[in-house]
C-alpha cells in the first residue's frame, strides 16, 4: 500500500533512524493502529505507524482526519490518458492497495458530462486573429465499429494563447449545413469576428465561414498540406521532404515559392509524383498565405503547436481502442483538453514572439482588429 509506505517514511524521518536500526534517542517505533479513511472511491483501511512518546504527526494522513481528497482527479487524469474503467481499477489496486469497482469509476467520470456541457456553452472572446479546424478520427462502436471524425476548433487569442473553442462529432459526410451550425454556435457564444480561418478542403466549410463572418479570409492549412504529403512518402524520406518543402512555404513571394517548388519537383517529383500533384492542385488556396507578413505566417504555420495537441488526442483514443458511443468519445477528448490547462480551455502560449505578430495583425486588418479588441 503506497499510503502505508509513505507513512512509514515519514516516521523514519521523524525518528531519525530506519526500522530495525538502533534508536539514537529514547523515542522509537511503537507498532501501528488501524484507521479507515474515506475517499471519493469509498473507505480504505490502512495501518498508521506510531511512536512511543506520541509526538509523530503524519502529514499524508493527519491525525483525526478521516477523509482524503484528490481521488477524483486521479481517476479523471488516468481516463484522460485513455485507460478503461477496468484498467483504472487495476491501477488503484496495484498502486494504492485499494479495491475500486468499475461502477464507482464510471460514476466519477460521469460527473464530467455536466462539466462538458458547461464548457461547450461557455462565453468566448469577441475576436480571434486565427481559427484552426482540425479532425481527430476515433473508432466508435455503433452497431459496428466505425471511424468517426471529431472536429476540434482552436483559436489564437489576442493575447497570443491557444484556446480550444469546442469539439463536435461528425459522421464523415459533413457539408455546409453542418459547418454553418458549428460556426453559428461559436457566434452565439460571443465570437464577432475571425480574421483568418485555417482549414483543410472540407466540403462546405469555406462557405459556412464566410456566411458567418463575411470578411474572414479562408486559408489552406499548411500543416494539412504537409501531413497529406506524408501519405505518399516513405517514412525514411519524411525528414528530407519537410526540409525541401520548407523553402516553398517560407518564400518571400509567390514567384520565389514557384522557384523553390520547381527545385522540390526536380529532387522528389520522380519518386513521389503524387506529392507534386497535391501541391499543384492546392496552389490557388495556398498562395494567399504568401501575402502575409512573416509574423502572421509564423502564427498560421506553427506546425509543432498543432501537432502536439493532436498527438495528445490521438494517444488517448488509441489507448482506448474504441468507444461504446459518441458521448464516451467526447468525454475522453474533453478530459484531454482539460488536462492541457486547469481552466479547461486548453490555453497555452501559441508563439514565443507575440507582440510583433499582434502589430502585424493590427496593420493588416486595420479597423476591425482595434474595434473589437477595445470593446
């Protein structure tokens, strides 16, 4: 039992000698006494060590305290890592020496449903300089196991932080009506303006964005272009492809980008013609990116920041294998979001140099930016 081991270590420190060693002072160990402490998972019986003169005051399980807090957080943290109720129960028995039923663990995780509903309806900022739309594919058992896309909408705030605005379950056949519902929901929660929306070529999505926020610029997601390029590349060549593509999307102008892409084609086109065709077919949606100030480009093209979030989501859903329904999958994804940030919004700094980017947005989107941020 971890609690008993920790209590024994506390007493050793208090007495100044290990169990079985000759005492330095008159005070020494004096057996144990049984104590039942109440936790969120039910009563747990432990043996608390005693000293002869009664001066030992345990910190982990204080005298006269019969309730220990924090069990809920342990359960939710393990659930966010993708552990099943059975695996969490086994963890408690192995680590804490406490038997916890699957039903008890389910009741703890079920509390998240109400919290998820509140989180999904919380008020949002009036403006987001950049909005990202990305998908996490989850296996859901609905009669039979099928791949279900869950769409994560992330915003970059005016203070340079990432915020997860919401998560929506799709069915793989999403169109303009679905996306209009998603963005109308965000608008109803307080989002008055979005400067740049970064997304993949999902059907109906660009139209839904501009219907909701007329002046929003819809930009092809560079991260998706790179990610989709990997579908055609051997794993051993990915680093080389990334290195060869970087001069294309960091070029100072469209002509420079075309020149760098010609160099990429000369190096990789014969081996991977599908990657060349992918970039050629996406070129018209990619080009607007080159018109932005380099600081705005950094915000849009922060591949590591986007992929690190996706990696956390994917790790959790892979650990579970599949979910019994969409609600269970949503709870897991929400718990991951919650674990990223104590406020529940998944907030974290997006780029290190935010002030230059803020100034670039203010100049590029003069009038809109200041009006909304000063309200």
